[in-house]
């Protein structure tokens, strides 16, 4: 897993208010100007959007996390939304997870999901190099719509790590995550490997507000430190 804050990489398949500053400097001709991240309107919902090609296991990951179930059959999704109640600094908040279509037939819907999203999970299958390639235009669109994405939680996820027919090595996913400066993790919705940990790590990347998940009643030292500094936020 690649942590974009520390630059450290762990075993991939192992267990904010934004401070905007006005820059009065006039850029020189031809110089690109990096725009601050464009944030959605304030809401009691914390919106996570899941993107990826068809069949990579987006719905399976979401269903495993929200309902604790796994379905063997593949049912194409247009767009589904799941909700989980969480507590943030003693206030009620809804974790809203949008499971998007793997088809490219709904570009307007994709743009709307990006504009409304607070955090993003980009999923590929470790059995398909093509599924990783298909995430690149999606990431580029997130950058185009959001502006500076370094302050936005993004996780690159290699799903189906239980499968022996691997086409994408963990090192390939880690390298891509480093280029995008986002988090990285390999998961298996089938075996429930790293599923809760994925959502926890995504929320750990959030610096604009205090959001966190409590996993199996145990908190890491980093979680305890975050809770002490920012307040306690757990799934109800």
C-alpha cells in the first residue's frame, strides 16, 4: 500500500478545511496555473465515488463493505448508491457510496458523480491490464473537474488479489499510485481481504474534516492520534 503523505510502500496484498491562498503573481506566458481543488457544496453526506471498468468487482467491494455479502454472478450496474451512518465529532453524518457504471455510455453521469464526490476509489482487476489502463482517462477527468487533487482522497485499488491468473503485479499498481500521488491497496471482495481497510485508508487521507471508521473495535496508533487531534468519528 502506497501512502502519498509519507511516500512509504507497504505489502500491497497484506493485512479539511482547505487553506486556499491568493497568489498575486502573474504567470508568465505558457506557464500552466494549478487551480485549487473544486469542492462540492457543503452537506451532511460524505460522498465516495467508485469508478472502474465493468467486471472488476466495484459492486462486490461496496456490497462486501456495506452488507457483508458477496455475489458470484456479475450484474452490470448503471449507478447504485449505498449509505452508512457514521459519527463525526458527535454529529451524525452519512457515508454515501456511489457505485458507478463500468460503461462509457454515460459521460454526463460520470462528470456529475465526480463534481459531487468528496473522495474516489479507482478499481481495476489484477487479472486485467486493460482494466488498469481504462482508469487513466477517469483519473484525468477527476483532475480536470476537481483541479488540484492532491488534497482529495483517492485510492487506486487492485481487486481480485485472490485470483491466481494475475496480469498486473502489485509493483505496477504501486508505481501508478506514486505517479498519481494517491493511496494504493490490493483487495479481494470474495475473501473480504482489505475491504474495510480500504475504506478506512481512504478516509485517513481526508484532511478537510475528521472522518474515520472503527474496524473490529481496534484502532491503530495513527487512528488514535488522528482522533485526539481532530475528534472521534466511527461507524454507528
